C-alpha cells in the first residue's frame, strides 16, 4: 500500500522517470523487477465519450475505499492533433479526498497511440500494479473498434449510456468482444435505461467472451449512487475466476507478448514484427526482452 505522502512522491517520481527515460538500463531493470510482484486487480474502464466513465470511477473508488482497499488510477486523456498537448481533465470529475494517501491518480496523454490508451500506459500499469489492491485504467472516449484496453487489464468494464443503440447496433460493435462487465450508466433515466438493459441482455449471447466467464450486466447511477455494490461483487467474482486454473497468469503472459509486438510494430513496422515472430520466445521480463529485440533489429 501507498501509506504516506513520501511514498506517493516516490511513486510519482518513478512514473516520471518511466515516461522520460524509458529505454535506460536502470528503468528497464526496475520495471522487470516490479513486473514480478503484481498485486492489484487491474480494471479497465472504457466506453464512448460522455458515457460517464469518470463519474463511475469516482463512485467505484469511494466504494473500494469503504472496503479498505487501496486504489491507483491511470486516466488517459485525448491529445490535440494541433498542439500535441492534452487537457488532462479527468481529474476534475474525480471528487476524491486529496488527503487520502491510499488513492493515487496518474493522468496521461494518449498522444498518437490508438485504442484509447497511451504508449506508456503499460509500463505505468506494471509499476502501479505492484503497489495497490486495485488499479483502474480509464481510456479516452472510444468508438466501435478500439479494443487495446483488453491488453492492459485483468477485467474490462464497458460503460453503456441509456439510448445508445439497439441489439443490432451492439452486435456490430467490435468493442463488445472485449468487456467482462457491462455497466449501463445513468440509470436514473428510468425508461431509456430499462430499454438499453433489456437490449443488452437480449444480445448477450452474441458478445459473450470466448471463454467460460459469464459476462455480467449491471445498472448503475452515479447521480443517485446505486449499483456499485453489485459492481464490486462482480469484480470480486471475476478476480476469483481469474485466479483459478492458471487463467490470470496466462492472461498476463499474453498481455506482455501483445505489448512487445505492439512496440516492435510501432518502431519497426510490420516487416520488423514479422521478422521477430519467427524466432520469438518469451517467458518473463518483458522490458528486457523488448530491449534485446530492438537491439537486434537496430543492427
């Protein structure tokens, strides 16, 4: 746990080094060491712009704190194509207690990285995963096919706004292939939320995950603060399921490999990725492995 202000400052400084000096030997070794000490249940929260992701996270964090769970948050904000900067405005919607040293928020700009996350979200996730009970990653507002959050999270929550589509629209969306929990937000809007919930429930078999996890569909309202006990219960059931039969270990190995592939593809293109796949073997230490692969491709 991050028990005091000093440790929060140390964490902030380490994340700053990850962002500014990612390729250094010191940071590579530090990241690989932290990678071997995962602690948090990593929860990705995604959905269309305006669906209420930040408000949902705000209420969920308050619920987790009542359960005495420490919480880290990575909030990814969209970058301006013109200036390259980002507003980093998600913090303004998180009405958290600034003196609570068991909660830590890190804002990141998405830059040119697609999929609702940032290029450095993965290493930042590895750092914070080793230090909290829960780590929540909030993506930028995404569309129908942006699914990268699945490669960062143990569990994915997809927020659905009342009136955002019917069953056919849901079935068309590639993003419906990744959630583990569907949350209908703003359920104080009674009639529309009931229709949306019914449409989702009726379409459930079409976007059921390709495994034996039974997707949960939960109604919440941040304005009226209901549904978060059921959301917490669903996350606990998901965590218990992941920790049986080696599922969590396999999921995280797959995430490591996907991240390495993504970095190689970004820096060296499809030909570079194709080249390393022929002899690629991975067991552990993703950051050292990436450094090794880059050095070979840079010969």
